[in-house]
């Protein structure tokens, strides 16, 4: 399939790079001409504009920072859509918005597939990130060859909208654990514990998580640059809160989490790195939550391999057994 990619930022640039690295001819577009120029130097083609890309490609992938950005790009692409055209939305977005835009795509005879990713920018860079794919089974199968280069584990979540809901849920859980880890590490520092030892205690125990084994290292090294900003966190946890409110679920942790992250934005700026939320507790206590021997950047050392589809029913059966 002739493939286009729109949005070459922190995540999108790495995903597009995985396609290019694996020999997929690629047309690209971004508002930042420098990012486009870098991809052209690596073998991609300048796609010109979203409308031209949809006209010239069979499938166009978008990875953009907000639902509004996706809507604006789709507004340019829709007149060029029709039977045989596929839109792959890899942004983290509002499920209602993906359904709205998906209906507009379907009205042209085209097909929409949502494919948000989870696992961190360092795994997006190596093609080892996980992908949730929502949409008609036939459409997911059509883009599966691309998905297998974009990520390692691919889960078909159901109809359009399901992947976006699951994605904001996972980002909510990751943010909960980030804030909890900040409290745990600061409390252990105040109690006189060695923080390198504390890190290992969490890592080998029931308290560990993906967030701990990645972001805690950046907190302790002082880097605090996970390549994910507070404004993106606020978007995602806000979307999760919206889902809960729509479903009539009276959440208690979620509103507090939103309040904590909003305070972090007021203190350090709306686009401050999300790991800097630890600094609220450092400011309050006068402590420095740091330890020697931790990396300042995350590197995925898992060898790149072709992705594969995760069958959810197999996992359920395994747990039941």
C-alpha cells in the first residue's frame, strides 16, 4: 500500500522512522518543515499537504497532539477519501471524536482504524511498542503488515472507539503509579533509606510496574525527561475522567490526580516533563530525591522483531485456567 504519515513529533517521528527503517516507502507531512526535511534526507518523500497525501496514498497515518489537530487534518483529507482509502489514527484521542470522524470517513466509502500506542517513546523508537487497534476486522487485517513494523504486540480491541477508551485508561493507570511512586520515593528518602536500594526493593516486589522500571530511573538520575509532557498527561486523564462521568462512575482518585497534575503545570509550566511532578514533594520537604547510577535517558535494548497479534481470548482463557 502507498503509505503516508502525518505528525513527526516525539512519538510520530519514531513510529514513522520504524516504517522507513523497515523498507516501507513513505510520504510524510508535518507543520515543522525541518522534521519533514530530516525524513526526506533519510529516503521519505515530502507529501506536501494532508489532502495531497490522501489523494496519493492508499493509507494515511496520523499521530497528532490533540483531537482538534486530528479534526483539522481530517478536514483537509476528507475530500480526497473514497473506497479503498484507509485512515489510521495513532493519536491518543477522544473516543467520541474518533467515532464522529470515522462516520465521516465511512460516508465517503473509506475506512477508519484507530491504532493508539502504549509503552513509551523509547519503545516507539525501536518498533517494540504495543498497539491497540480498533475498527472493522477486515480493516485491521488490511493494515496489519504496517502495524507489525510499527509495534511488537498488537491487540484488536473491537469496533472503532474501543482502542481510544483503553488507551486513556492505561495512561490514567500509568499516571496514578507515577504520582504514587513520587510519594513512595520521597517518603523513603525522609525515612533515611538509600534510594538505590529503595528502587530495587520496589522492582523485585509486588509494588513494581512498567512505570517504576522506566520513569523512576529518570526521577532518580535527575534527568526527569521521559519525553512526555504534563499537557499531554492532562489531556489523557481528562479523557478518562470524561469516560467515567459519561458512565456514571463516581471516581475518587481521578479528580485528585487531575488536581495534582494541574498544580504541577502551574508550578513548572504546561509543557513541563511529566516526571517533574516529583518536584512538588521536593519543594514541600526540602529533600532531593536522587541517587547515583541511574540513566538520564531510556534505551530500549529489546531486539527489534516483527510484531504479532495478541489474541485477547487466549489471555482470558489462560487466566481462567
